[in-house]
C-alpha cells in the first residue's frame, strides 16, 4: 500500500515512517505543503496522511487544490488542533477522516486501511468483495451484479462511503427517502436495512447496528468486527 506521509515534524515523521514500513506500507515523506502537492500530482498513492499545519502551504489549501484538481485519493488529516471548527474545516476541504495528535499507532493503521477499503484508486466504492462501479452505479459482489432496489442501492452507497464508521439512522432515512411524498415512519429505514442484509448474505460484509446511534458496514477484516461490536 503506497502512502504519502505529510508531516513537518521530522522526528515524528521518521518514527511514523519506520513503523508504517514495518507494517507493510510503502511510504514517501514530505515536510511542506508545496512538496506534498507536487508529490501527490506526480504519483498515484493509495492514501495520504496530511498534517494541517504546514510551512509554505497550509494543509487545508493542499486539500482544496488536490480536490479541485480532481485528485480523489483518500486523505486522513493529522492535527494537533482540538477545536471542532478546525476538524470541520478539514472535512469540508476534502479530508475523508481526521485523527488528533497524540494518537495511537494501531488506530492510525486501522483508519488508513479502512480508507483504502472504502475507496479504490479507480474511484470505486469498496468493502470486502463488494464494489460499486462509478460509471453505471451498479453494485457487484466480485463479478456478479447485485439486484438492488433504488433505496437499497442508495443505502448501500452511503454505508460504503464510510466503511467502519457509523452513519446515523436519521441521516440515512433523510437520504434514502429524499423526495418521497409519503410520511416516512420511524422504522422505514429498518425495513430497507433488513432487505439489504438478506441480499448481502454470503458475502464477507455485514451491516452492524449500534442501537440508538445508527449503522455501519464492516468487512471480515474490520477492526470493529474483530472487537465483536453488535
């Protein structure tokens, strides 16, 4: 897995690089925003870790320029900033996830792997053996297309866009039933989830329920699944 590590703290960058290489990553390190932007434009990376406080070009501006230029590589923002506004700004600029310093290495690795499972380099949404073709919008298990209703497809798209992350029930209901004329009942989204679970049976993916919170999609190698979240 090819990783671009953007961090201006040389001690932290060196330590992270060594640890990630030991875990199977191929790591290129950059210490400032302009260098990172150039590297990301020249090389196809599987994932980018990006410190938001950088010399020469701020991390938020790096994100904006990457996304404006059509670069869809998953980005994990690393920041010491604790304010909610800073985290929101990073996500709005194009970050896929964020992690505040100091952080645990195992959590960093788990988030990086989750991001690369979620979005392939070709722009497909992925989770285990499932993927969504970005051109046709059709979902496949390996090479077999899934027969999904429009609402099932929209629900699966939303969950696959945030693999291993919880999506709230209210958000799902709003998106899946967008534009519906009928009064959407509280259990409407549960019906769609139930039907979709049946169609995903036999795959290595699972829609997990966090009662009172929402749903998340995991594959067989998911850290959350290993922890036995029900």
